[in-house]
C-alpha cells in the first residue's frame, strides 16, 4: 500500500514537472529598445497574462542595427513589431510578412522645427535641411514631399535630407531646421533639453494627409497556414491585448514596468511616463478595438506606398483578421 502511494506520488510529481515545463515558447522582436512604446507586452509578461495563456514569451529589444523583418525571415522571432510601410516593402522583396494585429490605431510620426528657423508652413521647407530617419521610416517623408512637389535633392526649391540618427541632436545643434520625432518619444526629448513648446512648430504627418500605419504585429504567413501555430499566436495576441488594455488604464504603472525592462540604462521614469501617456492616445480609438486592423487604414497605407513606387503591385494576403478573431474569443 505504502509502495503504491509512493509510486502515485512520484507519478504526480513527474506530471506536475512536465506540466510546469510545457508552456509554448513565443519570441517577440521589438522595433526599438525596451521602453513604453512596447509597454503592453511587458505588462502582459509582468502581470502573468502570458503565463496564464500557457506561454513562455521572450521579448527581444531592437535597436538601430536591427531590422525586425530580417529577424523574422531568419527564424529569429515568431512575431515582430513593425510599421506597415517597412513590412509591405519587405513583403514585396519576398519576406512572407502578414499583419495579424494593428496595435497603434493612430500615427505618432511628426516633423518638429525650431520656430527661429522661419518655418511656418510646409511651403517654407524649400531650401531647408530636414532630418529624416531611414531603415523603413523614410517612406512617409518621401510621400509627403512628393505630395508637396518639393524635390529632395537639395537646392533653393528643394530640401536637403539629413540622414538622422535616432536622437534629437541635429535640432539641438542646429544642424537641421526640422527633425523627425514621435509624439511619444523624441518630441519630449526636445522639451527635456530645455526647449519650450512655444519655440517649436510641429507638423503631424497624419494632419498632412500622409499618415501610414505604425506599430503592428507581423508573423510568417507560411507558418500561419498551420492551424496549431495560428492558434498559438492567437493566444499570444489575446494576452498582449489584455496587457495593452491594462497599460492604457494604468499609464504610470506601465511606465515603471517598461523601465524595469530597459537594458540601456539611458531611460528615466519621467520620460517613460511621458511616453506611456502619449502612446495610450495612439492605442485607443473610438472606431477600432485594440489590435483590430481597419481595412480602410490599410488601403490608405498601400495607396501611399504604391504612389511612391515603394511597392509596385497590390499586396495579396498581407493581412489577416483570423488571428484577431480567434484571440477575441479567448478574451
């Protein structure tokens, strides 16, 4: 009897041990370093939402030398955070990227200028130096200049493009009249440097008719053909949406969680709080729930890219609502 109990206990321990190690692994590649731009994923992990979904999620920070599209193509991630401009451009080159969810419902990209430069309207850009991010972030800028009919090769009737690093130094050092900023990040870096909002002129891309979809979640379309893999990513998405919903409602706490995951040592809690407050505005939208891709917004982005010949043909199968629909049933 005693031996039977010991065997049963051992079997139970073995089963528990196997169950404890049975969580499915998912790797998420971020577009940038760990900060409040990605707070929802860190919250989902910190609050145990991924664990509750039986997931073991690894969140890999990005950086200036990391292209999420290439990481996914090489099998280094299951899901990446990317802008649709870069994703569709990579897709046309053969990377089977598919949008499975659209987290940012509004655009945060803007061009920030010193008022002392004399720039008051987009027509004042002529003859100026403008800081532009590359690595896929330049597409909205060139679409805007095309719409304005302003050449980008310099000259008195054109603009000189300064390849801007991911900081605000060109504006502070007056190397550029205007620089690329995000509403939730670099704009606040400019203010933290001592420049007042009254000293700035800010142009939001979305107000200029060239807004394109930013942070979305993308997966390998070939692997999504496997129903089990699709369900795995639906579990990941459901937990991630729950994390974002919590982050939007508890911005200060979410900012602290994001800061706890910073590996650069360069972040401050104040900046993370500023970021999270602004990110929350991009996440929430009266038309669309968190994670839902609005087809009209997708079509608008595609039209911008085709007009600029960044992509040359209409994408087929570049997005799916199937993962979102499954995730919604799990929430």
